[in-house]
């Protein structure tokens, strides 16, 4: 059996990375368990009603105060 020599710093980094990987995997698993079940019929109904989400905002409101007057500008915009 061969011995491996590793510094404390390298061992700490190795352990830290390993723990981080395991925690990420477990968090993903827990998130998946927390998702509500959606039947195929429900999913089809959702897709029929709402279709594909857009990246556009509904409206943008700019308020300008100038000489005591308020000017409202409402324009659609996208990200």
C-alpha cells in the first residue's frame, strides 16, 4: 500500500470542493422534491392558456417632474 503525501492546504481545498459538490447535488434533489406535481392534462392546459412566455415587459412608466407638472410616458420595452 502506497502513502500519499498532501499538504494541509491542499487537503482543505479538496475537502471544501467535495463538500460543495455534495451540497449542490443535495440542494438540487431537494428542489426537485419541492416542485408540485403537474399532470399531463394540467400542463397542456397551462400551455394552451399562456403559450410561450415573452421577454417583453408589459409597460414602462417614466415620470418626469418639470416646473411643477407631471408628465407620464408609458411605453412597452423588452430586456
